[in-house]
């Protein structure tokens, strides 16, 4: 079966789709930022394009649904001192179709084994859908900490082995 998703750089014309995602309070429910405005989505895209120009390793990529030619999600990579942390947000209209698990596996497949072994994700302990995505993709919980706002953050680390 053809892969329905394309992982590609974000473009200026994605601003509307970016706002549909990060302007939605339900999608940002577990994030440490408030939903953005339309103006902020344009500013964010300028910041992302600037990061591409500087070859910044901290980056956000568009997840495009090929059949619609539309950015339906954003995949992020944040570099820590030792580990790289991934994050993903999907337009609510596209939840429940296996796309998050697919895109995490697509990203893992682009990495060499030694780099794959350094991939982690931080997730709110209440975010059952994201935890399920990580577990399906071969991540295991390695630590837990309580944040200032009293929520609990779990850290997942990718482990070699079968992925669903
Ligand atoms: C988390 C998110 C990316 C999942 O995207 P998705 O494309 O729907 O994910 P998938 O379809 O690949 O997998 C979701 C899995 O979680 C399960 N799931 C969904 N809601 C659930 C819930 N409330 N409780 C338990 N499992 C749940 C689904 O059944 C599915 O598992 P399955 O394949 O075994 O049936 C999406 O909900 C989202 O964008 N959320 C807001 C942003 C966010 O929280 N990002 C993660 C930050 S760490």
C-alpha cells in the first residue's frame, strides 16, 4: 500500500493549516503553551523557516496527507544535550486513522540505528492517545516527574525491537 503521508519542510502557504492545529485548544490541551492566534501562526512559520536557513537541528516538519495536498500535522524534533525529543500534533479531523504512529515510524526509519537509540519523547501522563502511539512504535517509559502545574510528565525512550 502506498504511504498516504509525506514528511516535508513547512512552507509559508501552510500558515492556515498550522493555525488549524495550534489554534485548537483541544489539540494543545497537554502543551505548556496556549492556543495561538492566526497572526502568531504566521510568526511561527517565519521562525521555522529562519531555523531551516540556520540549519537549526531543532525543527518542525509538515506532515502532509498526499491525497489532499494538505498539512494535517506537525512533527517536531528538539535536541537535548544527549537525546533528541520528538513531538507530534495532528489536526483533530484526522485523529484515529493511525497517522501519528505511521509518521513516528517514518521518522525512525530515516535514522541510523545509533541515532535511533537516542530518540525520546516527553508526554503528559494523562495523554492516553500519545502514550499508545509511543508504545506501538517501540518506546518504553524511563522516567516520571511532577511539573510545577501539578501534572506528571513521563519520558519515553525508543528501544530496538518489534514495532506495530
Ligand atoms: C496524540 C495524537 C497525535 C494521536 O494521533 P492519531 O493519528 O490519532 O494516533 P494513531 O491513530 O496513530 O494512534 C492512536 C492510538 O491511541 C488510541 N487512543 C486514542 N484515544 C485514546 C484514549 N483516550 N485512551 C486510550 N487510547 C486512545 C487509539 O485507539 C490508537 O491506538 P490503536 O491503534 O491501538 O487503536 C493526536 O491525538 C493529537 O494530535 N493530539 C494532540 C497533540 C498531542 O497530544 N500530541 C502529543 C504530545 S506528546
